[in-house]
C-alpha cells in the first residue's frame, strides 16, 4: 500500500513532463507549418544579418547606442551598395535575355518547319563525309534538343514574369526581418540556445560553426562566381559571341555548382561555334575556359570555402548539390549550413561520449602497426635468417 502511494506522485510527475513535451513539440510543428512559406526567407534574413552584423555594431557605436537607427542605416547601405547595382545589372541582363530568346525562337521554328535546314548546316561542317552515315539520327536528336531548348526558354521567361511579384514581396519581408534580427538577434539566439540541453561551450561551437560556414559559403561562392563568370564572359567577347553581359551573369549564377557550373554554358557555345564553321574560335574558347576558368574553381574553392568551414571538399560538393536539388536556388547556402551543423553535432556527440566511444587518436599520435610475422599457424617457430642461409 505504501509503495503504491509513494509511486503515484512520481508517475504523475512523469506524465506531466511527457504531456508538456508532446504539447511543445506539437505546437512547434504546427507553428513551423504556419511559417513554411517564409522559412527560407527567415533563414536568408538570419544569414545576411550575420554577415552585416559587424557593420551594424560599428554603426551602433558611432550613433551612441541607438540600435534601431543603426539597423535602418545598415539596411540603407546594403540597398545602395548592393541591391541597386544588382538591379541595374539585371535590367541589362533581362533586355539581353529577351534579345537572345528572340534570336533563338526563329531558329527553333525553322528547325520545326524545315526539316532540311539541319541537313544544310551539317553539309557545311568539315569532315562531313565521316558523319554522313549518321545523318538521320543526328537530325532527329538535334531536332528534339532544339525543341526542348525552345520550350525551356519560353517557360523560363513565363515563370520569371510570374515570379517577379512574389520575389518583390519576399524581398521586403527579408529586409523587414533583417531590421529586427540586427537589433534583437543576439538576445533571440541566446534564448534559443538556453532551451537546448547544451553546455555553454557546445552552444558557442554551434553558433561559431553556423557563422563560419555561412560567411565562407557566401564569400567563396560570390568571389568564385564573379571571377569565373567575368573571365568566361571575356572569352565570349574575344571570340565574338553577342550578348556577353547576359551570358556572363548566367555563368556567374551557374558557378554555384562546383566544377561544372560555367562549363554548362561555354561547352555548348564552343560546340555551336564549331558547328557553324568557326573552328578556331571554338578552340580558343575551349582552351581558355578549360585551362584558366576551370582552374579558378579548383584553386580558390578549397581555400575560400574548405579552409574556413573546416569541411572536406566532397562534403562541400555534395551538400551544395543536394541543397540546390532540395531547396532550390537558396540551397547553395542552406546545404553547406546543414552539412556544417551535421559535422558539429557529431563532434559534440563524440565529446560527450568520448569515454564510451574511445575514438581513434589523432593521426599525429597514432602508433605504427606491429610488423607482420611469418609464424606458421601450427605454432612452429619460423626459420631464422641464419637457418635460411645455411646450405642444404
């Protein structure tokens, strides 16, 4: 009787804690579902706020602690220095994109309406006699590709037009969120970390890894993209490809993809140049982009991204590609951040259970493996060198 009476308060206490835990999890999930349309915007606002926070902190000191004024001035500087120039560049890009689409559309229509047009173009190629047996297959495949390209371009322009209003709306939400995150962000972060069962050092490690991965990813992506896109655009200008600004911006954006980004543009461009009889220009474009533009990614990405994030190149590659596939354009930021949090969580886990896990020592502290002996399985000792040297 006494046992049942004494265990009842403990049972009620456990039930209340379990109920409270389920209540918190359920309400949190419902709240995240409510915010799902803005989660990426909020994440980007937190990311960009962390990037411009040093500027905000300096302005707070200059304005004698007026945080709201410093936050507004920080956003004004960002808009004037970053956003307005980007708007000017994209205005030129959109105009050139319309011109590119207008020049491609007649070609697509001609491929569709005149099946012999591609035959005429093939006959102009040097060494046509070697590919003549495969003419029908080439014409069929090329026609399918041209139709797909035309459909993609028209669909992309339509989606861009429809998405402009949504982009502007989310852009203002982004700025509004950044305004308050700059002012109240550190306090919010301390409160969130306070609800997590982490030590002060582990919480600081999570925060530092988030900031370092974010800064390294954006810095590396922007620097590599601008360098690769600009150099490839210079090559396009040298070989006489029109609408260079448009293709430069496209290659800057595609440089988000490690190794293959800019090549998605300059490789087809070289093929088109060769197919149109401009073989020398195609060779120049291939040599310049493969040797110079391609080396930028191989040289700078490990130094700008891998060194600061302390992650392996493969981890950066797959997290970037996976982020782009799952989250879309913002995935080049979200993917490496998740990878950094993944690595950090396992580091914290390893530190907490170090005695149980008994991880292998650092490479510098590893002892060499014992030498392999030739002792027979029967236990008979192996002959010595002296015995082997004696004559039979």
